[in-house]
């Protein structure tokens, strides 16, 4: 065990402190000012005072600094390495956005301040609304939802309201493709709608012939993402929109990962009526670990009358995330926003083509920002040896300093490895990743046991994931 693997409580030494200050009495001026102030206890009512001493580790300042710095290094972050987690858009987010979101003029606002004192913040929200409307082809956005899934629920409630207002209450079904992100059917279920799955064809796209018989007077709408979670552009979207509208339904667009389309193609023009964006993916807020997020919902002409006013939730939603998104859009400008999609698409196709001799590529067409492999071509299984799985590849990547792609999702393939490099990585980084993935494939072919035991040099080995989820040890 390295000494800094110890808990900070184990480093504690009675009487050691992280600071030293001279006694107030040495300084007559302060002694006078602080004569009552030093006795902080006196200001706190006795019934609120703690009865026993607070158990804090007694350590020096440098121990504290090392403790937290080392802790920060035990986790993987986009600031420490490449993070090709499919469907998550784990791209680098410019630090200037953090500066802006932390500016006291914004960070110091109080949610209950009178409206006339927060005109600047309102201008940011209005400006962002206009920018997102221009990018997506929607009419307006509400910034109420605080995550993508929250946006889906809000959007589906708007969909339901649209039908209710037309006395069309029999529409209780939502069609969801089998490649959909898991939150789509989950949100539909939370909204009280029934989920009907539509199958993808062998090309990974929604099968229009399979969709037709599902459409009818009980269909509220369809939830889709385009490009879908296989990274493939649904080329029949125009026809799908026509069919769904013809049967009286609406189209919901999951825009969590909009980067392949930015400035190029608009969901509104594809025929979508309602959509959400994940500002914390596409528009540059670092995410993971549960937040903060922002999942604004945009609506087209049909649903505009049902959009809630005010368009921001109590306390204006996650305003810091909106600031980052607005700063990001303004800094890129109209021209550069259009580069995100081609770069994300180029990166994904470059990796796909470079690795398809080592990893099974079930759908060999040009992809958008992400694509899916279905495990190794040669997993090393022979003479009673168990072959290396997608989980093994993912764990071995950590040994080489890369985060794993998304694994075992989408559920269409047994050994899915879903890779999304994003638009922010250099060619050198992509080449390094490709070299490591090839090396891992070679290791698997030669001796899959190296992979079965991975990771070998991460802070912890391979935990029992079920036990870790069911009985988490959250403190010492
Ligand atoms: C991430 C994601 C979501 C859910 O977003 P959250 O903010 O995590 O709720 C929905 N759909 C797709 C395609 C996503 O990638």
C-alpha cells in the first residue's frame, strides 16, 4: 500500500494542525476588536452546541493537499485522459465557460431577487433560447428540466397535453425503436404511456414497414434520436414523420447528443415537434456523477401553445449550465459551430475503419459521431481457454490510461462496445487509442488471461459489481 492510499483518518496524529496563527493577544488592535468575537460559542444557543468533540483528522496542510489531490487522481476524468464513452459525449469543455459561470455577477445572483435586477440573466436565457431555436429549428425552449431524462418527461407531458386539448384522449401509446436510449421507454412509462417497440432492420435503421402496422388512433407519438444510438442517420426520417403525423401522432426527438448535427441539420426540418437537448453533453458542461445538468425542451409550431410560461423553472433551472452553453455557442460562432459535427463524424469513422480488422463491426456503413463494435474478432478462446469479452477489453483499457467505451449497450449486440471519440480530440490521441486497442486485441489472441485479470495497475482491481451496487461502502 502506498502511504497516500491511507485514509486521512489513518494519517491523523494527535495535536497536529494544518495551520498556525499567533494568539490574538499579541496584537492589541485585534485583541480589542475580537474580544467578544473569538468566543464564537457565545453566539450559538446552548441547545445547538455539539455535546462531544468533532472527530476530525489532525493532519498538516501538506497532508490535506496530498490527500485530496491523490483522491482526484484515483478517478478517471476527461481532463486526465481520453474518454470515448458512447452516447455520453464526454468531450473536453473549455475552461473559459467555467470562469464565466463562476463570475460573481452570475454566481452571486439570488433566485428571489426582483426581476428588474436580473435583466442580464434574463438576456442570457433569451439569447440561449434564440440560439437553440436557430440550431434545432424549434420555435422556443423551456429551461425548466434539469437533465435529459427530465426533458423527456416534460416533452412527453406536453405531447399528452396536446392530445388532451384536442379531446383525443385515446392516444396512450408511444413508439420507441429497439435501439433507443434506456431513458426513452423509462420516461414514457413514468408519464403513464404504454411503450410499443419498433424493430430496427439489418441496416440498424428503423424498419418503416415494421412501423406502419403500429400506427393508429391510439398512438400519441414516436420517440427517436437521429443519428440513432448506433450512430447511424435515419435516412427515412421524412417518410417516418409523414406517417406519424398522418395518423395524428407527434414526433419526439432525443437530442442529448446533437454534436454530429450542429449547424448542419435541424430536427425541426426533419419533422420533429418536441425535443430535448442535453446542454451538459453537446453544449459543454462537464458531466457524470449525477449533475448538474440542463435538459431544455424545444417545441415546434404544433406544440407551442402548450409550452409553459414562464419558461424557466423556479430559480431559473440550472442557470450555470445555461451560461456555459451560451458562452460555448457564442465563442464558436455560426461558422465554427458547423465544424463540431464533421469533426465528431470524422473521428468516429477514423477509429472504426482503423480497428475493424480486430473488432467485429456488425454494421459497416459510414457512421456519424459514434459506432458499435460487437466484441473481438479473435478473443483467444481455444483449448479450454475462455475468450476475452468486451468487459475484459474495457478493463484492460484502464491499464493503458484510457477510459472504456460504453459497453453492453445498445442491447442489439451481445458484446457491444460503443465508441464516441467526440470532436475535441487530436489525431495523435486517436492514433494512440487505436494502437492500444490493437495491442489489446493481440493480447487477447495470445493470452486472454491477461485481459481477464485487468486492470492490473488501477487504484482498485475488478470489484464485484453487483455487491458494490447492493452493499456500497461509502465511508470508512
Ligand atoms: C444521456 C442521454 C440521455 C439522458 O440524459 P440525462 O441527462 O442523463 O438524463 C437520453 N438520451 C440519450 C441519447 C443520451 O445519450
